[in-house]
C-alpha cells in the first residue's frame, strides 16, 4: 500500500474527504517526526512504538576496494510492533 492508497482507505473508513484524510496523515507523520527529532518516542497502544535508537560506531569494509573503513555512530528511527499488531499479522 502506498501513501495515496492509504489516504483513500482512511477517507473511506472515516467519512473524510481525500484532501482531509491526506492532511490528517501528513499531520500524523509530522508529529511523529517532530517527536523523534526531539528524542521522544511515540506509543500507540494496540499498534506499536516509534523510537530513536543509537547505532554505535564500527568498522566496515568497502566491497569494491576491500579497504577497511570506519563507520561513525548515528541515530536511526525504529518501530516495535505491539503484541496486538503481531497477532493480526500472524492470523
């Protein structure tokens, strides 16, 4: 499902117009991004948790030259599904 299909689905299920559903989805995604940028997590009971994880620095290898390189530490977004969501997927 892509973003347009999701907007159509939200529109059908909620009774909102597609424009309103798109605005609601954009607002949701913006709120999640803002929260993660501040280092906070977003918990949606029955769905899952969006959070920020820190990946430690490590050494890697350039596959083309086989030369060892240092990969710096960085923050990455993460999602942990709730047990309810896992049950729905595994049915």
